[in-house]
C-alpha cells in the first residue's frame, strides 16, 4: 500500500504549480506562522475543508454497508494522497538554509572575550552601550537567559529617562505580560527597574534599580499640596504687586521681580532698555496667552509649582515657557503633564503636544505607554505615525527620543510579528539612520538585508548585506552569496563562500551555505561537513531526508529527520516527519507531530504556508483512535513514563481541544515544553494557565512560575507564600520548595525544603506531579546523606511510573558502593525512555572506562548538545598526556555551543600547559557568559598574575 499511495502522490502533476524559490514551511523563521497568509491561503484552505467535509459525509453513508468497507479505505487513502500532493511535496531543490537576522561571528569565543574586556575596562557611563552590544550578540544564541540578563544589566546602567523607559518596556515584552488578562501595561511590579514612575526619574544610580519603588505615597500628599497652595497664595498681599499684564480688558497683577526671575527674556523686558521696563501696565494681548494662563504664570512665579492647574492651562504654560525660554517653568509643566499620562488614550492625546513643544519628559511618558502596550500598539496607525517616517524620526530627535536603542527594540519586535511588512522596512531604515557604532551598523545593515531577502527584493538585499560585510560582519557574506544566487549568479556565490572558508577557521554554517551552490558528491560532502562542525544546523538533516524521500526511501528519511528532532525540536522538522508519515499510512504518528507543532506555534501554516495546522488535524483525526478523558490520562501516563515528551505534548493537545480552559493541562504543557527546551512556547502555555485559572491561589502559583522562569526568584517565593496563605496546595508548596532549592542549600535550608516537599505530598495531586515531588525529595535526602530515605522516595516514585527516578536510585546505589546495581538501574531507564541520551550519559559514571566511552559516544550521537561527554573525553585525554587532543575535543563542542563549563575546563587545560594567553581568552569568554562564576574568576586572577610575571622576565 505504501508504494501505491506514494506513486499516486508522485503521479499527480499539480505539484508543478506549487514550485517556488523557497519552501515556506521548511523555513525556521516561520515562528509566527503567518508567512503564507493572505486571501489565497484562506480560499485554498476553505476548498480543502469543503472537500474534506464532502468526503466524510460520503464515507458516513457508505460505512453503513460492510460491502463498501474496502472502497471506504481506498477512498480515504486516495483523498489523503491527493490532498498532500495538491499542496506540493517537499522537494530538495526548493529547500534553503535560513539566514539568521542577528550578529553572528566567525569566532564567537574571541567576540565574547573582547566584549568582556571592554565591558570591564570601560567607564561607568559607557556600560549601557557595552551591555546593549552583548544583547545583540546573545540574541543569536539559543539560551534566552543570556539575552535577558544583559537586558537587565543594560537597564541597571541606563543613564537617562529615554533609555530607562525603552529597556523597562523591553524587559516586560520579553515576558509578554500583555498576554496576561486582568493586567494593565502600566502596572508596577514593585521594583525601580521596571516601575513606570521610576523610569521617568532622571539620574544614574545602578545600585538602586533593584530596590522597592516608591509608587505608594502618603494619602496626605494631596491635602498637603492644597495647603501649600493656599499658603503661597496668601503669602503675597495686594501691596506687593508692582505691575500688571493686560490681556484684553483683564488685568493680571504681578510682582515684577518674580516674573523677571523666570527667564532672561523676561528679565530683559522688565529690567532692561525696553519700554516695558518703565511701565506699570504691559499689554500682553498679542502673545497668545489667556487670562487664566497669565494668572497661572503669576502663581508659578511665587509657588514654583503647576500641579494645582488644569491640564489645558499647563499646556498653555508649556507653550509660554518655550516662547520666553523659561526653563524652570518648562520643566515643571513637562513633569506634571508626564505624570498625567497613564493609558493609550492619554498618550495619543499628549504626544503631539509634547513633540510640538519639545517636552522631553512628556514625550517619554507617551512613548512608555506605546512601548509597554507592544505588540498591540504597533497595529494602531495612530501610534505608528510617530515612528516610521523620516519626518517622524526628526520630530522625535528634536524631543530627544530618536535613538538606535528605540528602533532596535521596535524593529526586533516587528520582525518577530511580520518580517515582510512595509512597517518593518521603515523601522529598519530608521535603525540604519541611527546606527553610529560599528556593531550597530553591522546589525542594522544585516537585518535590513534579511528582510529584503524575505520580500524577494534581491538587489536591495544584496546592497545591504554588502554594507554589513564592509562594516565587518562576515556572516553577511552568506546574504551576499544568497542574493547573487537568486539573481542567477550561482558560480559567483560559490566562489564567495569558498573564499570565506579558505580565509577563516571553518564553521558549520559556511559549509551549509556553500552546499547550496554545489551538486552531487560535493554537495553531500559539504552537508556532512556542516553537520560534523555544527550538528545543531537543521538544513542538512532536512535536505538529506527529503532526498531520501525522492528516492522512495521513506524509512531512512524518517530516521534522518529523527536525528535532529531527538535533541532539537522545531515546527519545520516535525512537519517534515508528519509529511513522511502519511505515505506510510502512519496517521497516528502524523497526527502526533501536527499536534506537537500546534503546541509550539498555534498559528503554524502547513504545506508551504498554504494550510492551517488545525485543518490537517481535522483530516487526520478521522484516521486515528478516539479517546475518552480517562483514556487520555492513561495515554499521558504511558507517554510521560516512557519519557516521550513529543507524544505527551500531542496527548495534552488532544485533551485541550475538548477542554481549552483547563489551566492544569496548560501547566503540564509548559513543563513538557521546558523539557524540550522550547522556552517561548513554554512561557505562552504558562501565561494561558494563569489566564484560565479559576481561583486566586491557583493564579498566584502560575504567576510565581512565570516569575521564576524569567529569573525573579524572590518574587516567585512571595507568590508561593501568598498562595499558601489562601489555600494549602501541592503546587504552592512545590513551587516554594523548588525555588528555595535553586541555591546552595545549607543543612537548615535543606531540612526546610524537605518539610515543604512533605507538605506538598500530603496535598491532593495526580501521580505525574507526585512522582516529580518524590524525585526531588529523594535528591534533597541524598544531599543530606540520608540515603535510605532517598531510596524510599525513588522507589515510591517508580511505583507511580515516574521513570526518571531510576536515575536517582542509581545515584543512591553508587553512593552505597553498589556500582553494579547503579549500572543496572540506569539500564532500566535506557530501556524504558524514548529520549535516553541523558540516561546513557549518567550510566557512564557507573562502569569502566571503555564502557563509559561507548555510553558517552551514544549520548553525543543522540544529543550533541550535552556537554558532559566532551568534558569527560577531554579529561581522559588530558590524563593520558594528550593535551592537543583534549583541547580539540573541547573546541569541537565549543564551536557550536559556547558553554561556561566547557570554556572553564579548556581554560584550565591551557593554564596547566602554561598557555596563559589562551587561558585568559577562555576565561574572559566564560565570564562574558557568567560574570560572577567564582571558579573562573579565580582562574582568571591567577592566569593574569602568571602572564604578567612571564612578561616581566
């Protein structure tokens, strides 16, 4: 049957109409899932659904007669084949590697080391710029925590209000708090670092940004202000007035000295050589000031405050202050009007006034609202008019609010939303205009090139990529080569990549790109070399898999794509596997992968961006088993216990289709996504769990996990304690124990964590979570040297099918010197777990050197991102006095995974060999990743001393 359906799919000529220059669904940039949108997509999808509904209706009638069962099966298979073929089969010649729109170095380690040196040695006022450059570099890495940490450091060292509001809004955007129901964009989280009021305060004080903010004021404040106003108004008697400003028929009495002290122009007018200096009454009717405005000016000349006036009067005073250069008055008006801006309506109302009067603080307050409302505010044309055009940028510049930082944030956000839009292009053009430092130019030029390439504007894309290369960003050579290829200059593109490979230490992406411009054995050699140098690149796996598909070798195609799915889950690779499963009539497998895709990206478009994933689920689910809720929980238990995270995700997705508001399932979903290292999707699930929570104590728990996962441990603990105070629950105790355990625990703290986990286990919960709690409790018992209690915990966890407890039990056996039992326990985990790279890695600790090497080799083969195998092999080589081989082993992993532990170990090896320059470089690179890593700091200090001693000799 496999051959027949595959032949049917191949024989249909409809695929010829689907050929294009790029297969959308194969492009990892499709995180937003909207690249294939538009009216055409909708119409195709609707036709498909009508076709499906007709097919199901016919099948329903036919199934009443057993005589037609074979016809039903044949019809079903035919519809699937025709549907798949109508959207175009994956074709190897249409696949292209993705060009990442970020800074990418040919030598990341030297880049990190240089960043660390410059950051440490620069003056305090330049720290902000250094941390922003680090943000730009770390944005291209898979670990989001590095980028967020640098973003926080940049906010800590922000020098002015402009930088503070942007960085605070950016930190909020990274948590996507806009998706939390019941919250306001201007809500304060209690710390200066993100407080919307604190960000509007000028001044540089990096030590205070993490302090509690002063949002809550005394309720007596307003009454005190009223009293001050009354006292001020009474403090000047009628006898003190010595002049008047006449406006129409009205006369405003003033004190000449007070008015003159407001500005040099007033002083010149009232005490200089002008006629007004000798007059008691001055006609002010032609200056555009109302009587209310003039009286307010007189009061301000005595009180130096404007907070008692109506906003429209303050706006008039602001205009007057600009006209007569009254800086003190302008500052007071600016600050007061800024304090009134608290929502989108107010921001839109005041923004034009602020720009017209060049009121820096007022514009800042309006900008803050716009930025904290992202991404929704970007869809408001009344907001976008303030950012996009050249004239808009000039107006912002006059008010002191046009900067590279502003347009970097806006363009990053919009590139995630819609990379091809005109708005994205305009924002990037403004980013280019604001780029002055070299790294800023590299980033701006490269990103504009990437966007133009996505828009198929190859000539402009080549120009911008070329500018980026000239600015020193050699990764942009890939963009130049690609655009040459698109414009028909394939050999020129090949030569360009060839020169890059010969001119620098080769890295995986160089061979990956060159493979696009070669063919036959040379192409396959380049792809294999790319995978060897950087196994995390997905294009080589996808190309080889599709090539196997074209050779009718579906089983080998699935095996090839499984190689990367095993350690790096992405929608495009899962889609390919689903695609391959359908001709094999493995509809359960295809449905599993599509459900997993929709968990990662609910808006994902299948089949070259032409069909929504939900529509394919609708088709496939008629060819799979139907489960009751009880069946679903049993399936989830089975997959969870076999460490089948993708299968577990699919079951949870199935359950959520029937009960989308189940917060508990959303939380389970987030845990699985974190295990798969899909952090953005995990945070989205957590936010949904929080939004769908039905009680206050449950909402607090999910908010606590959101805070914990974004690096706010203390705030997470506070949420857990607040939840416990409302209702004692498993999840609240577990959250508190988990957050407390994430530190170096002393004996007293360990005992407290044990008490919390025991309290959690006394509360109602399901076996999945109780197994996790028992596993964690066993781990704490081991740390406290209570091995028998730990063993009991692990055994109890295994009794409720928490398979990962085998690893903890093996550790107990090992500590009891029962090495054979430990080895056997890990073997059980390997046999049960589908994702078992970590199990092979752990088992290597309980066997002899040769067996350990085999296990670690298997661990690396299954998951090359695991760093322990490289460190172990390097240590063995070092023990055998094979220093060069040991360094090479570590370098192999560092080239595609810059890791703190790997860098520290290589630095230590260099240090032991007396290579202090290399030691210093690796220490600096490691400290760029974690500036507070104590072991590396100590090694760095010693290496510097030895290096200085060596230079003095």
